[in-house]
C-alpha cells in the first residue's frame, strides 16, 4: 500500500486510510517499523468494523471468536462504497484496488 500511495495515486483525489482495533500507540510502533506512509485510525470498540460489516465470527484451531475480517474498500467521491473486498490479503490489496480505480476511470 505504501508504494501504491506514493507511486500510482493522485494524492489530490485519492487517500489511503487504514483502520484497526489496535490502540494508537501500538499503531504508531507498527507505522514506525514499516514506514506505511498513510493514516492509521484506531477502532478499539469496533464501531467502524461493525458499520462496514467486517466484525464477524472467525475460527482458528477449532475455536470461534469475534474479530475483524481483513478487508479493503474503495469509496467514491460521494462517500459510497464503490468496491468491497472481503478476506483480502495484504499482497492482493493494492493490485485489486488499482484495478478497480482503473476500471472506474474508463
């Protein structure tokens, strides 16, 4: 995402924002380590995750729990979700978002 933000996007018309349930201090450490280059927002009460439908039941080693399903959203200039990608890998996120942006420009 960092490379996509600096090389492929028009910063006047496009913004990248990350949201996680981590506290701001933990996010800062992560950003310092990985030099993300985009804004991270904290959602410890998972209100945003619930609003976007990504606070869901997950299973790991036979155990069920609630958590955030990694997702990416392309939001248009009117604030509406133009594309939604659920259960997306970090590797696929920039590829899929760029493809959706290119389709939108055509």
